[in-house]
C-alpha cells in the first residue's frame, strides 16, 4: 500500500473524475481462489494451458480441450466474487460518472458480483458462454452454469486422484503425492452438442483462444468510449497491461492527459516512489485495496 499522502491525492482525483475506465486482469480473481495461468506455472495435468487454449488443439482433440474447460468451469463455479469485484460492481452503478470495466478475465466473477452488464466488456469472452462451431450456425448460449455439461465430462473437474499414492525416493514409508487423474478418451458424441444443428455440430467455449481475433463489437465500443471524450482516470487492476490491446488503452488514456492508478502485487518501483507523472501505485491484493481506495465513491462495503 502507498503512503497516506498518495492515497489522499488519488482519492481527490477519483472524486473529481467524471469518466473512469477499469482495466482488469486475472490478478483480481486470485483472492477468489483462481490462480492465473502463470501463477499455476501454466500447467494442467502436465499439459501447457496455453497449448490447450487454441483452435488447433480443439480441432485435433476436442475431448481433451473440453476436459480442460470443464475443470476451469468447475473451479470458477466454486469460487465466489471477492470484495474487489463487488467494489467495481458498485462503481458501475453510480450516477454522475461515465464508467466502463474492460475485463480480460473469462471466469464470470465480475458479472456474478452484480456488475452492470451495460458497461462491462469481457474482451476475452467467458467460459460460461457456449458457441456452435459450425460456420452455418450462429447459436450462442450465455450464462450457462450447468455442470457437468455432459455425463461423460463428469469427474473431469478433478485434476488429481486423491486416492493415489506415490512412494518417496527418500523414505521407506510411502508419502502421499497426488497423481493426475487420467485423461478420458471421449468421442465427439459425448461432448456438448449444438441444440440447433441437426448434424451434431460441437459446441465450444465462448472464449477468445490464442490466435483468434478479439470480438469486434466490444472492442469498437471500448474504442469509442476512450476516443469520444477524454478519460480522467484509468484503474489498472491485477494485470501487467503488457498484452495488446490492454497496453494500448492505458497508453492512449495517458497520452490524452488521463491519470493512472495501478493495483497489483508487482509494480515498478518508480511508480511506487511517485516518480511517474499522474500515476499512483497500490501494491498488494486488489481485493483488499479496491474497497479502501474507492471508498469515497462507493462507500463502505
């Protein structure tokens, strides 16, 4: 956390700002029990998560990819929105300010916190959205929280087999080391099917995979918000902001005179020391920091 002086200066800017943007990354959901890809070493059952989040992976082995996303859906359903999510939801409902949240998260926690849907832009999609893979079909199901999606996916939400044991190399007695549950061999008929298509087309998670373009509609709306009129303040929360287009939003707002506040566990020392113009850094858990720093606008949670 920054000094009291920096907090006071930030809150003065906050209360005089009329146009505010929040750019949210995976760091906000860590307190809800959802590790980032990098925070969990990027592995699921010894598979690289990034390798599974591609159109090619789904084309080659949709059963494997659906088991991965069934695990992600289950974990997200077990998680609960934290106070950081709630603070942004409160901000989204305020009168007297123009506000949007640009979320890079696909876990659905911001929606479940009660965020106004009209000013929430999930630019990477949602794991609780399902889309048909057929080019001839535009079926989309939003806010589908069913688990498991098919009987064959039952049990794939568990990454480890807690009953398994592995003998330690250094001890005579077997020390417990959980083993990965084996991947199921699933046919396409056992995976989520489009209810509209008569040819049994597969459904896929409604997320933006690596190598895919971001959705034009939300991106255009975000661009219009930033370009139509100057943004006074951008809150950069739980994200490094180094991936396009997230990095461009902060740079564009800063270039037009806007101020920046960073909430993260890893922040450049120059920002923490107050050496970057019109920029504040609040180091720590965003779920704790946001309710405190935004209190002049949202009140006590």
